[in-house]
């Protein structure tokens, strides 16, 4: 059955039910993870990005994360993803005309690292990005227990253990490029093994490793939380690994805010997810962690200003230097964002 938030205006009205005073409004923020796409009913372009980032928090800059949008429809298959980089670079150029607003200063693109043409695709992304290209992400979430419709978004089960992939991962490091891992929580040991196999490459652990709360995992976060903690602790021992903390308000995470009559408040968010955040920060340290919005995906559950209020509540007891790392410093350093 259709929900009021299934349309642009309906979703905007749904989010607007929860408003909060902005916490620590002057703190500089770099949002290192958002998407941009054309969509018939829910586009997320510069207009929508600025609608979110101009809501009280001091969002100085953002970074685009690949999402399979605007690929070229012809030409060599391995270069079609360059169309997405061109698309985002054009939006970033448009944003630069108004420096008073959040700027898109980094782009993470897609490439198949198993391709033996290890430089051709990254070179094409670099040329298209206008100085903003920073690395690659190849999503590989997979769990054989997950069924449709979510199974349609799954990848190959063993991508991150493939020897050709690992060779490509190591090659990224020789070029000073990063790699973002997006998986499900059952795959975190694969990420750890890959990080160990490519110690010279900066790898970024996205979205807490994708804790699932759907299908057979519905209502079972507590059942596997200790195992998840152990896997995260092991990954954090890899000095080339960094954690992007956010992206856990999607429908697959199963917190249920998207199904409610009103979105989450910052207090509800903190109460539900504090233990996950604190464990990752304890393991990696603030100097290797960065808050992320994962918008518009997490917009299904919470508004942008309320989300950043939640992050500021989570970070309230940290020192000023630690807060600076979490909100901008780690992202700027790891992704060479200046």
C-alpha cells in the first residue's frame, strides 16, 4: 500500500513532523557519503542536496559515493561507469558557482578491480572528475538467506576474496586511491582478509558492515551483536582500515522508522544505535572514524538535520580534537580532500 512519503511532497511533509534546534551549529562538517541521481518520483540532485545541507548545520563540503547512476549507454562496458563521474562533476561545477553552499569536493566512482586493465578505468574517472576523483567502491553485499526484493540488490558472494580483485585492490594503493567496502555483516571477515592482503591501500568500512534486520534477521540484532563486535575489533587491527559510521537507517537494517507515522527523533536514533557507534569508535579511534549521512538512503527514516543532531549527541563526551576528526578531519585526511 502506498505511503504518504512515497512522493516528494509527501516525504518532505513526513520528515517535517520532527524538528529540533540545531546542536553546535558552527561546527564545520564534511559529509563524506551521499548519492546523487535522477529519479522519476524521488530525484536527489543539487537542489535536494542543498535543501538538506542548508538546514542549520555547518556543512562545508560533501563527497559523492557511486550508486550506479547515469552510466553511459554505449561504448566499452568497463568505461560506462565514467558517465556517473561526468554527471556528478557537472553538478559539482554548478555548485561551485555558489560558494556559500556545501561544495561537492570528492567523487568515489565504480570500477571492477578484477579487470586486468587496472589503470584505464581509473584514468578515465580521473579525467572526468575535474580533480575530484578519490577512489573506487564496488558494492558486494551478499547473504544467501536474504530473499526478494532485497536479493535483487545482492552481488557475487566471493568478490572480496577473488585473487584478481585483491590484485586490483593492491594496485589502487600504488596510485594513492582508496577503496570503500559495502557488504553485509556476515561478510566482515572477508573485508578484514582483503585489508590484510592490501596493506598499502586505504580501505574504508562503510555502514558498520551492513547489520541486517530483515528476513531471517528481523528483530535479531541482539542475537549476533557480540559476533559483529568481535569481527569489527579484528578488522580495526588493520592499520589501513578506516570506518565510515552512519548508513544504518536504511530499510535493510530493520529499525522500522520508515514504517512509522513519523520519522525518528535524534534521541530515538541515539537510544537505538549508540552501542554500535561506540563500539566502532572504541575499536578504530576517532582519528580513523568519520560520520556520514548516506543520504538520501537514510532519508527513509530520519531527516538530515535530525541525523546530524544525533551524531553530535553521540560525540558529546569526546574532546574537541576528537570531534573535529569525527566530523571532518578524518574524511579530509583519508580521502585527501584538503
